[in-house]
C-alpha cells in the first residue's frame, strides 16, 4: 500500500479534531503554518501588516466587505473561519511584545505555549516551575511592569489557540 503524502497526513491530523464528536481542539497556529505560512508569512506578521479591525470586523486591504467569506473560499474549513478570524483579530490588535522581548530566545509564542505553559485553576503557569507566568515575568524577559499583564494575556490566548485546555 502506498503511503499518503506527508501534507495530507498533517492536514488529516489537524482537521480530525473538527469532526463531529471530537474532543480535542485544533491547533490554529499549526494549521496556519501548514496551510498559509508559505504564501502569507507568520500569522502575526501577516495580520499586523495586511489586516485591521474596523467597527469590530476584520478587514483586509483587498477583501474589505466579507473577509470571512473570502477565508472560506480560500480553502479554510467552515469550522475554522471563526477561530482563525478571532486569532487574526487578536494579532492585528495586539502589540508584538513577544516578538520584541521573547522570540530571540524562545522562538514563536505557539511553540513556547505548547512546550512550557499550562492553565492551572485559570492561572497561566509554567509547566516545569509551577509558577504563575505573571510572577515569573517580573524577573524575566525585560518587560516593564505595565507590560506583564498584556504579555500574560497574549500567552494565555496563544495557549488556547494551540488547543490547550
């Protein structure tokens, strides 16, 4: 029996959680990286460069009226239009603190979230240290005290976007 191409296997694994009755959430960042990144760059960079939010709606330079319809027609599964749109809205409206303070050492936020973060009783926590991330960031990363809540919120959002529960 001939093996399936790697791209189809990855796509099947990414879409499987969208099937009825599935319990696992989709990793939106892995989906973007597999399906969109080659043409559109990193999701955050793409959102900040080409998208904006007007009256609560995500709009693009070329698809101002119905970006959701365009996303669906651009090979995005129906189940993923709303979550990917929400991810892009968050990225388009969030200051890229992670990129400026963390990416040089930690890579991208999604990889860090998958590997190192967990929610414990609703508090974003380091998997290894068991410490709340907001406490840890007081002495790590060079953030100003006023930037810590925004960074913590961003990392918590990304943790959800990679399918953590």
